[in-house]
């Protein structure tokens, strides 16, 4: 009897794998379906309201095409949700801080909240990687082929890595897909535009560097934080122990772990949700330019401020234009070429900026405000504002060439141009938040098991989970502030690995090897997949005459 009691006590101390077999209540399934269908219906209703308010009549075929494109874009966010949620909830599940089903619902809600409170800065960081001619002609067959190709490629790669239970970055897959389309577009156009010059490699390097340093920061940060926690909390040894059986952690430790899970979920939503927003805005601009090409919610009083900042910027352009004059048509061609070759310098470029900026002043002043720009002119005004904004930003990347007053004038002008063209309607945030939030509630088990059991050689301790998630939340928050996309998956899984090393446990190198291979393969695989799909779709359009 004594031996049996000892065995039972010993067994109770052994950490157990979480139970994932709880059945979902039928009412929960019904609510899930209602939210999913309701979100899609809300998107359709919002488009109808916006287009009617702008005086734009959409043909049934265009509306159906727009609906299909939106469903695919929201599917990317949905897949992103169930692929990346595991990174936020694995720690609370494997430390018994929250039951699995409650954890994913909790994470889903804070993902939703993160999307709703996001700034929108990351949304357009992705779009700036796309070729200039496709952004300016997003409503063309090539523009829609671009959007469909990159979305399909990102979704397919995410599903493939999720199926084998491999933590993979949705951001990495999407960026690879964007670059694949850009390269394919330039190769199809041939050498007349300088090969791959249309890809914004400076922006690509910025994005790549974030994807590179963020997992390194996750690993090193979690390792060092865990070591620091060991020194600070010498009198709390239970913080560095694995849970006993299915027993929840002490109240304070539990609150810490739930808090870090909440922070990672929130900042994941605020960063990753914006990627879908940017793509949805491209779709809306292509299908309904009158309603979405320009920010029609700006008040008429903003026009006077826009004219004032435009005149101040034009003085800078004119001073560097050496007296050259251009028509708006010539100016558009000059600025498009400057952006394609990422070289905005010389009198010709500044003369083009002066010409097109003056033309914008005339148009916006003539109509009275952006909200009054007629349907026939919306796309042209938006494209002109895009060309002036991005060329001015490219020209001011070397600020030493401008006096402080000139830099301030150009910065104010850029802010006004951005406010007129780079905006996210509230309903877009809502439907993306619903897609990402609902996506977190399904399909999470495969990745949770990998993060919780297959990275380190020992069961996750409370301190390991807290260190990994604190570093992940802080890193994503910083990236969100800087407006750069990062990978929640890579940061947190690297953090778990760093915490495992910091705790003295070894790593399961098979999993680490597979994760490293996935990191290396994602970019070329997504580029190849999206580039091939883009080529196939373009040829399909030509063959069938669509």
C-alpha cells in the first residue's frame, strides 16, 4: 500500500500534456457561424452604402468579382489566425494557466481588439513592395491577377506548413508572395524597364531585416530575461518549475502568464491584421475607385490646409527644377520611371513634382474637397497623389540635401497626401478583425503541440512561458510602432527555444532544423508560387479575352 501511494504521488508530480479533446458546445458553433456569415454580410452592405454615397453604380458582375476577392483576402487573415494563434496560447495551455478552449477564445478576442486599435502603418508597408505600374493600374487585368496570385500563394503555403504542424510566418509568406509577383511582372515586361528595377529593394531590405533580427531578438531576449528572472526571483523557485500534473500555477504566476498571452494576442492582431487591410484596400480601389481611391471622409476645411502645404512644398520643388517645365502627362511618366528605378534626383524629377503638384492643387481646389472629386477623376487624382507622395519620400531619404525648413514643409505635404490616399475605413477593420479573431479559434492544435512539446527537451516551466511571451509582445509592439511587419511565429518560437536554453534544458534539434528550413524555404517557395500563378493568370486573361 505504501509503495502504491508513493507511485501515485510521484505520478501526480509529472507534468501532463494538455487535453485537447473537449467537445465544442453546439451553441458555440452556431455563434461562430453567425459571426462568420454576419461579417461577410456586413462587408457587402458597407460596400453598397459607400458606393451609393459616392454616386458610383456597380454592375452585378463587378460586385460579385469584388465579393470573391474580398473572401479570398479575408481567408488569408482567417488562416493567419489559426496558424499563428498557437504562438500566443501554447504557453498558457502547457502551464495549465488556462484551459485550451478558453485560451483560444480569449486570444481571439484580443486579436480582434488589436486589429480594431491598430494604426494602419504596417498595412501600406507591404503595399510599397509592389511594382509601381500595378499599383497605379490595380483595376486592370494585371492588377487583379497580382492580388489573386499573391493571396493564393500565401494561403497555400500557410496551409501546407500548418498541415505538417510546422510554425511558419504568415508575414514571411505574404512578403515572399508580393516579391514573387513583382519579379514576375518585371520579367514579363522585359528589359525595357531595367529588369527587376520595379521592385522596391530598399523597402524589401527593411522588411527582410525585420524578419531576420526579430527571431534572433526573440531567442536572445528570452534567454537573457529568464536568466535575469532567476537572479531576481531567487525566493520564488516555483516560477522555474513545470506544473505538477494538471494543477494550475499559483495565482500571481497565473496572472503573469495570462497577461503575457493577452499582450501577444493583442499585438499580433495589431501587426498581422494590417496586412490584410492593405490588400483589401487595393481590391476596393480597383473595383470601386470612386468610393475608395480617395479619403472622402476628410472635411472640406482640410482642403485649405492641403493647398497651403502644397504651395510650401512647390517652392522647394521649383527651386530645384532649374526652370524646367512639364505637362502633367510628361510629369507622370517621369515620376513613374523614377519610382521604378528607385532614383528620385535631378532637375527633371523636381520639375515633374512641381508640375504634378500644381495640377493637384488646381484639381482639388476646383472641386472644393476630396469628397467632391467626381467619379471620372478619382483614379487620376489618387494616382497623382501616390506618385508625388512616394517620389517625395524617395527624394527625402537623404535629408542632408534640404534645409530644416524645407524638410518640415515636405513632411507636412507628405502627411496631407497620405491622409488623402492611405486610409482604412472602419468597416474594413471590423471584418478583418472578425476574420482574424475567428481564425484563432480553430485549427490551432497542430502548432500548439509543436511549440509546447517539440522545441525544448523538458516540459515548459512557468518562467519559460513568461519570458518567451514578454519578449514576443515587446518586439511586436516595437515593430508596430516602427510600421514594419514581423513574424509572431518566429519571435515566439525562437523565444521558447531561448528560454529552454536559459533553463538549462536542451533543444530538440529536429524541430529546430525543420523550423530553420521552413524559414529559409518560405521566401523562395512563396515567390515561385506567386510568380507562377501570376504568369498563369495573365496568360489565362489573354487566352480567354477577359
